[in-house]
C-alpha cells in the first residue's frame, strides 16, 4: 500500500505517518514548513521530505490514498492533482476510522480534559498489559509515538471537535462511531468555525448520535449541557454519569477515597480527579475492575504540558499547562492553589489561539484567574495581526478578566523581567499557553527562577 501525506508536518499527521510506516505501509509526504519536534521525528523515521514545498508531480496514479491535513489549502496543487487523477483522498480521522472499523473503539471527547483522560486510559491499559491501538494529542511517558495502528482488537482515540480537513468541514470526532464514548464537558471553543454556542453544542449531540448500536456514553453530570444531551439519547445507549470522587489532600499529596481506602496519586486538582473517575468508568465498560484501575493509576504523572511539573525546590514548584480556554484556565489555577493553599501563586497565561484573541470571545475569561494571588496575562499584537483579527488592547483584556489581580502585557520581555525580579521562596509559578510566550523555553526559564 502507498500513502502520501499532504501537510505531513502537523502534530497528528506526522505521528500517523510514523505509525503507518511501522505497519509496513509505503509512506511519503510534503509540506511548505515543518518545525520541531515534527521535523526531527520525521527525519529519524526516514519520512522527512527531501524538499520543502508543494509539487504536483509527487502525486501519481499508483497511490492508494492521499491523507490531507488541515494546514493545507483547498487549492493545494498536490490536492488538485489527486482529485484530477481520482486518487482516494482521506482526512486523517477518516483514515483512522478505516483502519479501526473492525476494532472496539473508545473515543474521548469534550472541550477540556481529552488528552489527560485518553492518557490515563492508555497508562492503565499499558500497566495491565492490555494490547491497544491509540490516537492521542500528546506524547506520553512510556510511548514513543502519539498514534499506533496494529492488529490489536481495541483502539483508544482522542476525539477532537475541530474540522477534519480543508475539504471536509465535519468535526474529526464525527468520524469515529464509538462503542464506548466519554464527554468531559462543553465550553464554547473554536469560534472561528462554530460561530455560536448552540452551533458548538450541536456538534456534541451529533457525536452521541453516531455511537454504535448498544453503545455506552460516560459523561460528566456536573455539566448542564451534557445533562441535557444525556436525556435525549437513543434508547439503546447506556448513559454512565460521573462527578468528582471523594479525596483528601495531606501535606501537598492527594489521596482518592475508594472502598474506604486512601489511594495516593501523583496527579492533583479536582479537574484531574474528575477526569480520572471518567477514565475508570470507561475502562469498567470493557471489563477492567476498580481494583486493577486504582493499582495502575497511582503511577500516572500526567500528560505533557498538562499540569506538568517543570521545576521544584523545598518551598516552590513551577508547572506548565496547555490551558488556554476559559474552562481549562480556571480549573488549572484552582488546582494549583488548592494543592498548595499556604503558598503564593503567580499564574501567567498567554492568549495565543484564534478564539482567545478574538474581541467577541474575551468576556468568556471573566473571573478565570481570580484564585491566583497574582495573575499575568500576555498577548502579542503581532499574532493578532497575523491571524487577521480586529486589534485588541491591554484595557480590553484587563476588563474581560475582571479581577484586580490581573496585569496585562504585550511585550514578552517585560513579563520575563517581572518574574525574574520576584522572590520565589514560598511561591509557586504556573505557566499556561498553547504557545511559548514569544519563543521562551518554558522549562529552562522555570528552572532559572526556581532552582
């Protein structure tokens, strides 16, 4: 089988390319720009294109499939050639479904927590030596690729609600037709493609309608929208609600209470505990016992950039997190403050995504950083201009967040200077972004402050 990737440098795309090569498929690819870590990983696996850029001559009639990434445009010359030659064109979620349609499919969806819940499930299955394929949005400890496709009878998929490809405007998770699904919550996101909250919620309703016959839906019952969806499911679908489990924090260590026993965890924060209970209920549906789950989950340390510990000494810690949407931001700030209530919390976040930088969306951030002792918010006017958005001001951002602890910056070096000037004894640092504060090595910077 011969497969060509258009826009092979994307996070999901390059991992799928590696997975297919490992499966014995003849893989080629192209892109107009490829950055690290994709570049190095493609190179190590013999998949880095010899030349950067698009070339229609790469597309020939003997290709079995072209996989089209979101980074490509609808007028891409390689795509046009493939259409001209009648080569089968897939989005990557469509191709993943084709490769897994005879497997038991577990799909994790929701506006937040998807990567963490998927990671928890994979960690437990790995600890229990249960063979599974997977597609997850972060590189996990103990795994060297974010995608695996093999002869396993089970696949665990992180179900993203963003669009499938430039010519397939359906959300990715509409492709997967799960046997067991989880929805963690609904908080408006991706407003560039889902212009109203109702339109966004509709995508999750469609997802539940695509469950297989006699499917199971695990859902967070503290979410009002999910409660409504759960009341309108097909009669053959089993609904399994979850909340936050009982827990204790003792000397900065979190213990979950199960069967009158205290089980120590590496993770913390109510949002993570909520995610953990959802992961357990998903695995219960395929026969994993509570005892086996809790034995395995104790060693789970989290997914990359999801409350990831990056620096620590006897009186301070620094975490980084992918948090950028309002719900993720609020939960992450609350988690760190609750875990270390006696320490000052300095929380820094970067507005970096299309939604977060859109003037109409800013009010969604109201009170999201209220629990931090000091909250620093950074955005780059250049990024706003690059995304062709209406300009925003520091005053707009400050008013949107709505609490007196927030200071807004438009120059990365200013926020770094302020952080370097602080006394960190008895204080914790939280760095939150889907970017890197304009080229900052966040790990190295945190270690510079907390050493």
